[in-house]
C-alpha cells in the first residue's frame, strides 16, 4: 500500500508490477481497501514467468550484488523482493537471482554515506529511493531523504560528532549525525 501511494504522488511515477499474486498473497491483497482499483499491473505468476520473454532485462536488486547501480535503465525491469536478506537468510536473494540466471545490482549507498549496520533496506525504502532518483537524478539526496537517521551512522562512538552540545552515546544514537563519504565524481 505504501509503495503504491508513494508512486501515485510522484511527478515521475514508475510502472509498477506486483507479481506472485496467488494463494495467501492474493487473499491478503484482496483485503486491502480499494486494491481492485489500483492502477498497477497485477500478475498471479512469479516475475520469472511473467517476464520470461524479457529475462535479459531483469535486474534483481540485492545488497549482496557486486554490481553497483549508477543509473536506472528504462528498458530494464528492476525486481525488489519481499524477503529480509539478513541473519539466517543472508545471501538468499543473490542466490535466487543466480539460480534464475538473472542480473543483479545494488544501490550505490556506500558511495554517499556510511551505514550503522547492513545496507539491507525495506521494500518501501528501496521503492521510495528509486522513485526519488527518477525525479531528481540524485542518489545522495534520495538516500538522505529516505534512509532513517538511525541507519546512517557509524556504530562506534569514535566517529560520532557532537550534536546540540551533547556527546554521542549508545542511548543517543538516533541523534548522531550521518557521516558522509566524499563523492568520487
């Protein structure tokens, strides 16, 4: 719902597809108010089946990819999975894409900021970042507008700056300023 709403408010909305809409997923989606009126492609099949004729155009976005996404190619179909790719599932989206023989890429987060933990983001955050980038063509601005402050800090206090006259401590982690990485342009 959030992704659909954010896309609808965009000055440059994306063509969204929701795939794998069958079984329990379909049941839950039908419970959403107004879902049947959403202006979005709804597909019962998985993305790999729905886009079988465009397999070379599929790009699975995963934090584990070696390929960094610098531009969005309008001829490509970017896949944002619904799995949380950490802890016991580390690498599962990368493995899935490799098994399916499709390209992967990761957002260029590390070129613009340091994160306090993994670079794994929620589906909502990834979609919002992509939409902001479509509007502004500015990765840095897109990341800083969407990625929560608590995820944008170094985990250790030695890299922390003073904020509002207070020293940064574990308890005030949410008040830490983000540390920017200089652009390589």
